[in-house]
C-alpha cells in the first residue's frame, strides 16, 4: 500500500464530511491507500458521519483510550501506530486535499527514490478561502506544519520520530524538527516540490484553540515552542558520543537552538505588546531561562556568546523579527535581545561585542566551530 492518510478529529461534525470527500476524490486505486480517522474523544457525531458515508475505500476509526489526554499530536500518533502504508500524510478535519493529488504525489515519490534515499517530501500547500474558492497564500518550503508533507513510515518507526505526548501546541513543529535533525545527522536530503496538494482552511475552533485560550494558551504556546524547536537538537547532542559527533551536526544543532531562543524572545515580545500581558513576563522568563541554561550547558557556551552569534548575523535577526511580527521589521522591541539575555547575567552585562567573530547562524560559514575555546592560556 502506497500511503496512509491520517486525520485527527475532535468534535468536527460540521467539517469532517467535506474533508473525507476530498480523500475519496483521489486518482489512486483504492487498494493503494487507506484513510484513518483518529477520533480524539469527540462528543458529537464526528465518527458517525464517516460511518454513515461508508466510502468505498479502505477506512478505519481509532478511538482515544479514556486514560490518554486529548491533543492533536496524540491523535496523530495513534493513527501513525495503526498505519500500514509505506508513506504517511496528515489531514486535519477542517482542511482539504486537492482533488486527484495523490497520483502526482505517488509518481513524484517513486521517481525521486530511484536516485536518492529520500525519506521526507515537502509539497506546498495553500491557505484557502472557502467563500471565493481561491488560494489566499501559498506556502512553499515550509518545515513547520504537517500540511502537505509526505513521510516514509519505516524511517519514522526506525528512528522513533513521534509526536510528543504532552504538547498541545506546536506538536507538528516538534515532529518535523525531530525528523529534520535526524535527517541532517544521517546526511539524507529532503525533497521539496512546489506542487500544492493541501488546502489549509483557517477556523477559529481548531483543536488547539478549543483547549487553550487567554493567558493559559499564551504561556503554553511559549513553553511548547521552546520544547519543539530546541529539545530535538539537544537530544541529538546528548545521544551522540562527543568524540563521534560530527562538527557540522554540532553546528547545525547549536544554530537551530539559538534560532529557537530568538524566535521565543520575539514571540514573548509580541504577546506582551499586543495582548497587554506585562504581568506574565516573569512566568515566561522562567521558561525561557530554563532553555537558555540548557543550551549554554550542553554546548559549553555563555549567554554572551549567544548574543554574539545573534548580533553577528543581522540579516537573520531581522528576518526572524519580521516572521514573528507578521512581516514588520520595524516593530518596536520593548527590550532588546541583548538586554533581555543579559538580565540573567548582570555581573557580566558590559561585555564588548566582537564584530569580527563568525556566527553559527550564518549557514555559509566556512565550517567554523563557533566559540570553540582555545587551548592557549
């Protein structure tokens, strides 16, 4: 069987029929794919909709055990454990697949693996307006969400690439980040294709928004983001013998960890500024400092050196800022990154930045191990 399409669903009675129809309207033989509805404890007729449709394809329902917490990551993981296809696609219950896209996906995948051992395929996806029936925005080369991604199931299983159970936001970021870090370590390329295969329809009552709102959501958002972007890279370092650790892999993991901290800093700024949540700053700082300390301890660098890395890559700094502030490069920072980091080390806050130092954030750096300590006294 070529692929399994896994749909996590929670109280999705209003949209699931439309989503299922997009699974049915495909140009693959029905023996070539399966559809798995992973119900996350719905209290409405989500499952009954599928049972009443009884489509002429291979389909099944996975129910959430009573002792397992809700969450889209957990629901996806249950579907993944039950899947039989060689490749995995995820579809949310309020989104759509493009009609007849799976034939294109299959042809692309089978052609690509003739030349390279590709395990991860990134197709583009469209943000879709249901009223105008048009694409509002196309997302190409996105490595954040699971939308439009095709995963080799065996590679996921062999390398324990799984959704983290206690995440309710950014669970797909964690999954893709863990996969990307492992592929980098194994020197396996990622295949990127501009063809759109997925329609992402924004809805205010998504699984995440139903579970978290207000201050709880925002605090959880930051913590889950840091877990998702930093922990997979730290685990690569922790699980590899230091003498066997490839220098490029170390640089990659450090780079991605610093970018995670930088994104989290800007997200915290935007939450506090736009939501008037100054009272939450201490809780967020506690979370941030935990991961700052972990990065510094594992890579044997100081907070000053993290600041040095960031300020010696100004283009990347500004791009991250724009990403976090919806394209606005000139959003006023309530406190600069330098000041923010140095709040944790006030006794050394007056250090001088060395503008000649290479930054690990610059991907084209000449294979430099950033801030590797000299043996000279």
